[in-house]
């Protein structure tokens, strides 16, 4: 009788401890769970099979792998290793620590395996991304006569990123009658969306017997990834009809889609709905609103929301800083970054990346180095994107040596790193160095992409390096980087700027599709090569294709008309901009018309157009008019414009030189002398004329009257020889002409 009472008391005590352990585990008090177990052992209360799952969960949550191993020994010691529930907990424990082999050993030693351990080992393989073992285990389970549960399918779906796998699992779930399980249905929805099967996800959504908020949000999130605002708005309307209130996640997804499409009007409407729903204080929604307004170009509205947030986290700060950089408000971005540091919020690597990008935009070398120094002082480890931003900052501020040093110290380099250092060399006119890094990139088996090639082609175009440009074209063909609209357009641009118009046209005609940039490039190419009529025909071909021209297209065709004397056509196209296409002309378009009229000698008409079109004075346009006055001998108008030029830029040496030449052409020598005297009294000197050559990939600049070049004497000697040979050739040619004329006249 005493023995029975003792056993009952022990059992009751074990249950009491288990109850405490389970309650603490459900509350997330994992330290207390382990202390309670220690008290249980000290009181000589034996554990049972219900004790260990919560203990293993505590070890997992607290990242205590060694303690978990000790508990595994306790399980074996107390004889519970064959228990299905305990074995499943052990498998999950090992799976969380990526010990798949240990988990499999536990599974293999479990004698009576029901669906729980099978599901645990399948989930273990799925968590490790090992679908090659997960699905065979599922099939083996079925062959052993064990039917899967909804949890089994949930485990499989957590790792299934293959569309065919998801479809197969969907079919099996229906086969076992789980189509009404809402949790499984939502998991299938998410799986279809992750695999890009939005149509299948929508079909499943419509077929579901019941839907909760997770169902709606999952489908809306899928459409948000595609930027389909219209479909999301229709789903929101249906939610309202079915009395399902949208929450923070719903509006967050909608704002993401609105941001992707830059639909400011819809974004404002959604903002109003958020305010009415009282969700504007949610941190996730606030960040989404800021990103939306910044993506739509309304930085003022974004900043107003940002200022209204009392407690800003690092995500909010980063969103504001990166958005301002993207909106070309780099100075404001750095001011916000400074405020962030003052508020004692530690920046993330994404924040640092954006701040360095702002420095690069502004060319702010000192600020950039200060941020670099801050990173070193704080001992912050930055990721590859932040390192890429750092080397880009040094390159764009003209400090290529520091940029290369950052690049060389990087442990890992992604394609963006290589593209950044190659672009840095290109921007600093180091063609040979860019080519060196390009070859080094290939030697590390890092495949150059379209961005790499476009950078190198643009560099070849800017320096007129046709030979290198052709080599890169050959590389594009061999590397199968075409068809790609970016690469194809860069090839057209390179050939146009290097003087090979025929190759440019050939590349253009070989393109599978054209965008406005492609059309603009070829039109500008024809215009710069003196083929204005062909440029006009290309413009009309663009219109016939159904594409609507933008500001860049109009700038290209107006420039082509200007350089080729097509005055009437240029004026007609200018008039059509706003009348037919709704494109408002900018300063550049008005400047093109002034240039068009000036080249045609219609200087007074050009000046009147300038006075009526430019709200603010433009010194470059006035200089253009002044040159035309000089060429056409318009003394009165030239004097007026000269005074305007001096008033606008009194400290520009180039303006004084231009005015002096203008007065000289008009034989107004006193005024010319005054211009030179005023220029010298201000201590101004005109920059000398210069030219560049590309030799073995190295761009060298030569200035007028330069003597500091290391090979100056050799260059002068070579030029003297060339001048003598040219003079001799010229004399011989003229003598031959006289001789030929004499013979023709004699006979």
C-alpha cells in the first residue's frame, strides 16, 4: 500500500514540474525552464517523456548545443530515446544546429516511428535545403504505411522552391483531404508566390473554402512583388465587401507596389486610408510611406512624415538617407546622417553605404574619409555593398589610389566590386588600368557582365579609342552578351563617337528591340556626322514605330538640325514638342533653337527668342549670340550682349577673351584694350588650349605652351621633322600642279 502511495506521489510531483516547465516554455522564459529542471533533479523527482521536449526547445532558443547534448544523454539514461515524441524533439534540436547527420541517427534508432518523427526528419532535410533527401523520405514514409499530416506538408513546403515540387505537394494535400486546412492553404499560397506562380496562387486563393487575413495578405504581397497596383486595389475592395479589415502588412505591400510604379496620386490616396484606419503610427507603415514618397520623387512629404516620428529606428533612418540620395539630394542625406549619429542610433552597413554614396555624388572627399575613419574607430565590420560604396566614393572624388587600396583589401569581391573599380579607372581616364582590372577579373573566373562591358565601351567612346572599342565588341560577341539593349546601345554610341558611323548603323539595325535611348543615340550620331537629313528620317521612323519621343529625343534631333542648317525643320519640331506630344521644352531645347538661328545668321531673331524664352539669364547662350554678332558684324547688338556677359560672370577669363576678340573683329580697338586691361587687373588668365591622345591605353593631355612633359624635347623635335616633311610634300605637290598645267597648256 505504501509503495502504491509513493509511486502516485512521485508521478504527481513529476506532473507538477512538467506543468511548470511547459508554462515557462510557452512564455519564452527559457532560462527559468532550465533552472526548474535542475530543481527537479535536486529533489530526486524523475523526469518522464513529457519533460524533455521543452528542455530541448530551451537549449535551441538559448543556442546551448553542448547542454542539449547532455540532455540527450539524460534521455538515453532514463530510457526515453525510443519515445516517438521525445525522438522528434531531438531531431528538431539537431536540425536547428544544422546537425543533419545526428538527426538522422536519432531517427534511424527510433523503433516505433509514427508521423511525428517522420515529419521531423523531413523538416530537418528541408531546413538544410536538401530536397534530394526530403522527398525520398516522404515517399518512404508513405511506403511504410504512415500517412502524412498537414504539418508534414508544411515542412516540405518550407524547403520547396521548385514550382513542380509545389504543384506535386498541392496535389498530394488534396489527395489526403487537407484542402480545407487554412494554415496549409496559406503555406501553399506563399510557396506558389515564391516560385513566381501568381496565377496558380490566385486559383488556389479563389478555391479556398475560408480565408483569413494571412491569405489575403499573402496574395496581395505576391501582386506587390510584380508591382500590380490595380489588382491589389481590387482585392482591397473585395476585402471591404467581405468585412475583412486591412492591416499594417496589407498597406505595406500596397505601398511597395505603388513605390515600384511611382504612382504618387494612388500613394496619397492610400496614405489617406492609413490615416483613417489609425495605422499611421506603425513603424513598418511609416517606413513604407517614406519609401513610397521618395520613390515618387516627393522628398518633402517623406521628410514631413520622417520628422513626425518620435522614435526612429535604424531602418527608418536608412530609408530616409538612401531615398534622398536617389532623389539627388545628397546634401540633405548627409545632414540626416549627421542627425542620426547625434541621436546615438548606430548605423547599419546599409546606412553607411548610402552615406558614402552621398559623398560620391557631392565629390565630398573629406566627408567620405571622415565616415571611413568613423568605421575604423568604431571597429564596425562592413559588408561587400558598403565596401563597394567606399571604393566608389574614393574613385569619384579623384583619389583612385585609395580606391584601389580598398579594393585590394577586400576579402571577397562580387561583380559590383569589379565593375566599380573598372568604372573608377575609366572616370579618372586610366584606360590601361581599367583594362588591367578587366583582365584580372577574368583571371579570377569572375564573369564580366553587361555593366562591365558598357563601362568599358563608354570609356572607349569618351577617349575616341576605336581600336579598344572594337576589341570589346569582339569580347561581347564571344561572351554571348548580346542581345542586350544596354550593351547594344553602348556599341552604337561608341562607334558614333569614334567616327565609325557605318558600324554604328550596323549595330543599331542588328538590335532586336530599340528603346528611346537607342533612338536618341543613333539620331545624335547622324547629326554629329553631318547627316542631318538622315537624322530626320530616323526621327520620323521612330514616330512611325508608335513610340512617343521624350526630352532627350527632341534634344538629339534639334541638335542635328542645328549642326546641319535645317532651320525650318528644327523650328517645326520644336513647335510640335508641346503641341503634339505634351513635352515642355527645357533650357537645353531653347538653347538649341538659339544655336539653330545663330548658325543660320539670324542673330536678331535668335536674340529675341532668347529674351522671350529664358526666364533667367544664361551666360553660355549669350556667349553663343556674341560669337554670332562678331561673325555677322552686328556691332550694336554685340555691345549689348557683351555687357550682359560681363555682368553675369565678371570673373571668367574666357568671357573677357571672347569680348576682346569680338571688339577686335569690329575694329573697336579701344574697347578691346579695355577688355584686356580689365582681365589683367582682376588677375585672370585664360586656360590654355589642350588636346588628348590615347597611346597604349594611357590617355595623355597636352596644353598649349606646355614644357613640363618628360618627353618635351623629343616631341618638339618630332614635330619639327613632321613640319619639314609636310612643307616639302606641299612644295612638291604645287610644283607638280604647275608642271601638269604647263604640259596641258603646251599640248
